[in-house]
């Protein structure tokens, strides 16, 4: 198919299961479970069901950062949800997240247990629960939340937009790749201009805004997602590059990005995480 081929719109859209692409086997236009499968439950109050995609890494980084500063109540069990296999459509997972997207969290430390879904909501829930990584002064708190919600609104253009058409679509299409490459670069410019005058997203204080944005845009600039660093000329965003390297060195970030990881070098994988000793067992610092 050439870039000039035009899609003729049907009068009423219907689901074409043979539409192609890497995730064609799991994407569908309806919600709800496809099969019965209970979720595992470990010994800690916090039970995370996730995968080490950028959205999943946000939460494991947050939990590891909480533990790093001494919040023992943030100990957690992390269970992999293999989205390529359709685990997100199991009945147990759908009960925690009716939207069938990772990550999802159950807090068994409340009565009744509290479910939390959407990565930004989980970050905010944990920040408020433990009183950490959310600035207290009104102006800084508001700035942090503004950037948190900026990420939630912007990243779909990077992931479902640029990432999909650049990497996962069944063939290369000029219009959507150009459209979303332009938007990805505009977003990087937004970040670069802001970070040129701020150490972190909310100012001088590391926060959940950084934890939300880094797994997407930090990894994009580092060249670890989409293999598009050269294509997008990411090194031209010097302030973003400085910020992403600064965060990447944090011990909790090094640990968090490995939790629920089931691909890549074996020493970087930690499919399940149940206590801090799991990292030592896999030679992860």
C-alpha cells in the first residue's frame, strides 16, 4: 500500500480483526473480561499488577523511592501482567481496572481494600498516602500536579501516536509518522524550555511529576524506547538530556525500571518482586 492510498470510510464502522500490527491480537472495541483468571496476592498490603512499560515503570519507581527514604509501609508485591498474552483481560485484573490497562494497584491496608488504576492516579494516591514526593507549598504542589496531568494528556500522542506508527504499525505511513513526530518534538521542546530553568519538573524538588514523565520522555531521549533518538534529533534537547541522566542515576530508579521486566538482558529482568532481596538474587543494585 502506498502513502497515497486513501481509506474509503464505511457507512458504519465495524471491527476488522485482521487489521494487522503487533497488538492486533489483543486490541478490541469492547471492554470486560475474556477469560476467568484470579490475581495472585502476596504478603504485603500493596499489590501491584503491571509490566515494565513506561506506564508501569512510573509506579515501581515511586514504590522504590518510597522505600529508599524509609517508608517501610511501601513494601509491595509486583506481579507481571503480560499484555501480549492478554492477561489484562482476565477477570481478576478487570475487577481491579475495568479499563484493562496496566498498571493497577490493590491496597489491602484499607477496609475494604482500595483499588487504584491509571498510573497518574496511583502516583498521586501513594504520594498522599505516605506524604512524600508531592511538594507541600501551594505553588509547588500545583506546579507538580500540572505537570503530572500534562504527562497523562501528552504521552498518548508519543506512545499511541508516534510509537505506534513508527514502530508497531503493519507498514510505514508518511502522514501519521510526520504528524506525530512533529508533536513528539513539540512536547520535547516544551520540556526542554521548562527544564532549562528548573532542576526538576516542579522546581528544585524531585516529585511524582518527574516519575511520571521520565519513563516516557527520559527514555525517549536516552534512546531506550522506539529506537528513534536519531530520527527525532533528541540530543538537541540538552536540558531534557541533563534531567534524564540525573534521574537515571538514582538507585530507586535503577531498581524500579527492572520490576516486572520480562525482556532484555537477563540480569535486568525481575518478572516478580516480593521484597528487596529479589534484586540481589538477580544481581541488580
